[in-house]
C-alpha cells in the first residue's frame, strides 16, 4: 500500500503550474489565429494560399501526410513492442497512444482544410467511388481513429477507477467524471478477462490497420503518373518514414513530460537507451528505402527522372533535401549508435531534429514533383512557376500543429501519463520474483 | 474704294451663304441616315421533300457585318409583269429565315418556264428598303444506288421538268451524310454527261449505323436551277460497333459499375474490421455491467 | 471730310462684318443645339446590367438595350442524358501540327465562348522542342478526353465522368475541390477556380449543365475543355475548330470515320495513315482521343509564331 501511495502521488494528474497555463494559452492563441485565417480562406477561396494550377497541393497536404505518419507511433509502441514482449515499454505506452490519437484526429481535420468545397463534404459519403484512393483514405482514417481511441481507453479503465478514489475527497466532481468514465471498473476477474482479451484483439488489429493506413497514404501519390510519385517503392517508403516520425515525436514528448512532471524514477536512462535503439533501427530502415528511392533512380534516370533528382540534389530544393537527409536521418543514426548518444538530453535534441526533418521531408515529397510536369509550364503567370506557402497557409498549418499539441496537453493534464495499475502490477510481480529468487 | 467695299460685301455674302448652307446641311444631317441591308437568298429543293428559300439578311454597320434580326420580309411571285404575293416571313435572332413553299404549284412560272420571285423588305426606321430577285427553272434529280460487278455506284440523272429534257454539263456533288459536314464521294464536282447522268463508284468501308448510309446528290447553288438535292438510302455501309467502355465495370466508371474485386474485397475487409470494433465497444458495455 | 466719312464707313463695315460673322456662327451653333435637343432619343433607363463584351471586358449596359432570347440549350439538353452523351458517337480531334503558326485564334475563341476569366486557358499552344537537335513546333493542347482517363479513376465523388460518346466532363455542382484529378492528369490540362470567377452576369438565368463548361464557372471546382457538346448538339463544330484560320483542327466521329475542319472533310483512318498520326504520351496508356499529325512539310516557318508567343499569359485580363 505504501508503494501504491507513492505511485499515486507521482503519477496522478496534477493541476497545471504557471508554465502549463502559459503553454495552453499560447496554443489557444495560435489556434484562434489559424481559425481566423481559415474563415478568410472560406470567404475568399483558396486564392489566399499560394497554391495555383501547377503547385496544386502544398503544405496542407504535406502537413496531412506528416500527421498520418506520426500517428503510426501507436501501432509501433503499443502493439509491435507488445507482441514482441518488450516489457520496458510500460512507462511510454500511454504517451504513445495519446500522440497517435491526437495525430490521426488532426490528420482528418487537416485534409478537410485542403478541400476547396468543404460545404460538399457529404458528397464523399453519398457519392463515394471506391475506385478512388481518396475514398480508401476516407475509410481508413476513421477506422484508425476508432482503434487508437480504444487502444487508449481499454488499458485506461483501471487507472480511472483508481483516480476516482484518489480525488473523492478533494475534487468530488472530477472524481465523479473519472468514475463515469471508468465504467464501473472493480478489478473483478470477469472484467479483467474482457479487458485483456480486448486489448489483445486491438493490438493484433492495429498493426495491419496502421500499415494499411500508411500504405494508402502513399498510394495517394503513387497512383498518379508523376515523376517522383509514380514509384513502386512508395508504400514501404512511407511505412518506414512513419516509423521514424512516430518514434521521433515520442522521444521528444517523453523527454518534455519527464522533465515537467519529474518522472525520472519511472522513465529512466534505460528507457531512453531502448528508445534510442528503436529510433536507430527505424532510421536505418528508412535510410534503406531512401537509397532505393533516390540513389538507384540516379543510376539509370530517364530525362524526367533526372530533372526531378537534380532539383533535389543540386537544384532549388538542395539545401532542404540535404538538411532533411543528413540532419534528419544520417546524423541521428551516427549519434544514436553510441551509448552516450542515447542519454536523455541528446535523445531529446535528436528527436526534435527528426520531427522537424520529417515535416520538411513531406514538403519535399509533395512540392518539387508538381513543379516539373510532363508538358512545359507555359501560358501562366511567372509566380506560378514557384511555390512557397502564404501567410494564410502558415497560420492555418501552425494552428493544426498547435491543435495536436493542445489535444496532447489536455489528455496529459487529465490522464495518468504512466499507467498506474500496470506499474503497480509490474512492481508486485518484480517483488514476487525477487522473493522467490531469494528463497 | 467702292470696288473694294463691294468686293468685301460680296465676299461676306458668299461666306455667309456657305456657312448657312453647311448649317442647313448639318441640320438636315441630324435626321438618322438609314443603313443598307444585304439580302441573300438561296432556293433549295429537296427531292420528295421540302422546297424552300433560305434567306439571310446582313448589314454593314460601323465596318462590322451584323445580322439583321426581327425584320419583316414579303415574297412575291412575278408572273407576266404582275406581282402576286406568296407569303410573309420574319428573320430570327440570327438574321435568317426559312420560307417553305407548300408545293411548287403555289407559284407560277413564266412563258419560258422560269420561276421569278422577289423578296421585298419595306424598310424601317434604321434600314433602307431592299429587294432581291430569285430566278430559277425547276429541275429534278433522280438518284439511286446500283451494284455492278460487286462494286457499288451512285447513279443520278438531271431532268428538266419542263420538257423532261436531260440536262448535261452541270456540276453535281455526291456525298454521304456525316455529322457536321458531309463526306464527298469521288471528286467534289462531277459533270453530267450529254444524257444528264453521272455514275460514281462508292469507296469501300464507309461506316454507318446498322450499316445504313444516307447519300446525297446535290446540284449546289447553280445559276439556273438553284440548289437541288436528292437523298438515297443505301444499306451498303459497315455497321458501327460501339466500342465504349461505358457499360463495363472499369476503374473509371461511375460507382454503380465498380470492378467486382473492388466491390467485394475492400468491403469484406471493412466489414470484418468494423465488426470487430463494434464487438470491442460491446465489450466496454459488458465491463460496465459486470 | 471725305476721310472722316471713309473712316466711319470702314468702321461701320468692320463692325458689320464682325457682327454678321458672329451672327452666322451663332446661328449655326444654335441650330446644332436645337437639332441635338430634338433628336435626343426618348428612352427611359431602367437600370444597368453588367455584361461581357466580345473581347472579354466587363461593361455596364442599360437594361432596356438587352433583348431576351430563348436559348434552345435547355430543351436540347433534355434530348439526351448529360452523363451518358450522344448515342453511337465517339468524338475525336486531329491536330495538324504542320499547319499551326501559333495564331492563337483557337485560344481566343475558346476563352470567349466559355467565359474564361482566370489566368490559365483551357486550350494552350505549347512551344515544343524535344531536344536541341530536333525541330521546334507549336502544339495546341487541351483535354485529351482519354479512353482510360486517370482523372476519372481518381475522382472520389464521381464529379468528373466519361461518357459513352467519349467526352469527359466535370460536374461543377458536385466537385469538392480536392484537385486529385489535376494531380493525376499527365497532360496538365485542368485548371482550378481558386477564387470566385469574375464572369459578371453573363450567365443569368441559364440552368447549369456539365455539358457547357464555364457557364458559369464555380469557385473551388475544376474546369477544362469540354469538346463543346453545346455546339455539337446544334450540329456545329467546337469553337477552336471554327476559329482556326489555318485549318489546324479536325473534329468528327470516329465511328463514322470522318473528321472535318469546317472546310475539308476527310476519312479519319486514311488521314492518320497518310500523315503518320500519333497521340501524346501514348506510352502512358491513357488512350487519348486527340491525334496529332507531325509537323512535316510545314506550310509556315516555326519562327513566324514567335511574336505571338507569350510565356506568361494565355488569357486576356481586362
């Protein structure tokens, strides 16, 4: 019981300090600015963006791809690590689930921002053509939202029951809410049975659904004829990219939460070490697919392919390309191969670079291809030969990122970031095995 | 001195006259100057079909050709120096009008069996009056298709109805009806021989709906006879086969014709996954109840 | 005495001349004013309407000068199902590159006929040169109305569709503006209405049908060449075909094996065989409906078209 009290004290959700309030207010301000910009876009049309007939997709789409990729962290951490029996994952699973849920919800919202006629949203359901990759996207995203939510909720039930008890005295209304959400959890054998069976089903389902989600996202590009998109490599390429983006985001958020909530006892250097090794694995896989995507086409390039590779290697997009590849991929691999590199602070910095590089990588996937179509760009204003997002696009995109962070913040504020019941169970297990060992 | 004075007075008078006359003219010119119209008319006779006049009225206003719409025209038949009114018509929005004769008997030819028509425009506030004469003799084209030594031909004879005389040395055009513009069979102009006939071989492999082709033998805008057209139906075409994929299940068809594997497989996947999700949600309710 | 008399006479004459001149001039002036006053038309202005002139500029016109006409389009549209198209037809176009001199009359006619007010025309004449050693030529390009259209395949809401007669159209009332069709088209022939199109009131009281594209254009949707079904239904050729002064465009029904440029009518198969017709990017497998005749034995030198060439403009902006 004593250890349980300590657990509760450390892990129960706490009120926001000054920093927390400032952080939340900042996010809300960014979101409001974005909403105003979006309303302006609805009134004036997408002419307020810098997208035109050639650069017909811009950062709305690359932002969308980024969110979809980041949401893969749920599948990886929770399901894959679970099925491979990596028990060290316990302290980080909830954070991973929260990030995944926030990312996939924002993916759904972001793609609607790119639609020029959101008033005709229902057409996507009434007149849906299943031959279209967009329809596949419309199906898979809600599916993944549902599964991510269930993956967060089922393991949460025991913790909600604990919190109901914990807050009964000081915060009765909060306690009542926790109680309602805990669905009468009493820890009975029957309930535990249903819960563990369900979690096992979800874990098994979310891996293929997660893989399908990333693949369909890739197929939005590879079902066209365009150079740079029409690649047989794109499906696995996006999956590996999601692996990297997801874990990078996880590492970054874990470090921040650990610092703010002082959870050094629970998320130790050991965990960072393991996460670091996982990130290296992800980056190596992604590097392999990058080589297949960029280096090998350079070997026998058609003229169109050569134009595409040149803009990336030595042309207009070269600085960005090399930042993303070296800074976001090769550097992490090198640093994380050393034990010192897998300490918390370097991990955080690497995680941050990986996330930023992941966002700009998707920009490099979407924009350059659109600016070298098969037929020359003629008969349109000079500005249409280039693309850089407008103020509206930046404001709206920042708002979506802020909204994702806000969802994470709110969930972190009200939910135990580290599963309390599970940690308690694991500690009990540990005590038992120690006792047995001694005897 | 006096001479100079007189001279000045005369100059003054002349000057004044000049000014007065110009002002008179400009006064006169304030009345609207009427524009000229151009009347174009074509007499067209379809064998065993309509006989009509195709009238087009245009005017050149401010250096641009415009169509004159909504004006009234009267058609007269000139017989023995008498003008008999045949009918009236009004031009449509495109400045055109089609005046159909109930039959050729409604108008009378003169002694030389030439028909003389006048289209008269009485004029209005904007346009001057105008008239156009149309002179023609009645002629028939008898056309048919024949097959000789397994080659198809169009044969046509030009006959003057007056004495049933054969008209030679006229340019006929043989064409097959197509959308937008007809396709010529043989040369564009084929001259009738001394028997007033032409014989044109039809090239192979002309497609037609159900193999039916509609040929036309046309005497186009001749000076003496106007335009005469004979229509010949011949089932000697290659039947058209509809090759469109509209009725097939393809990747680009509307949703009611999706390919079967896309209908079955994805739906199977979706239903099984969502079936499991619903089962999981029911599990949540089970937990609540237990 | 005599001098005085002379002087006074001179003065008298002087004044007299001046006075009569003034009188005459004044008389003319008065008469002009009087006639203009009497010749003024007695019209009552009942408000103004904004219209578009034939060169694409917006003007304001008195409403009484506008005459109501009965457009046959509504009745004629009911003659056939717009999504199915004309039966027993397959429309094709043949573009003779040997005759094209970049006169751009086709583009102007298409822009006017479809009330195109954006920055991107639906029909563009490209300055093409595959490599430095091969000949440059002018290539008019518009929607190819492919038989295996990539754009139709990817549309999530069936807003762009392929008809039985081969024509691919856009339903601007269903389009959600996702622009996937534009991403999928390898010929870059689709344009997007990023803002409310400035078409004025040209399309008052006309019921929208997909077979007259641009009438009106809709904000946030895709537009492209429609092969002019609104002309075909009147048995007339598309705007570009009629407007070309060099007879570059041939249009017709592939099933009838006949195409015409308005003056010359030819058998399609023979034309393609004799002049080695080909299709753009045949290797992609899109099966376009537009054939090109190679620029052999050019009637006019390629350089003649260079002064009309505008790299950054394809529509007239008022």
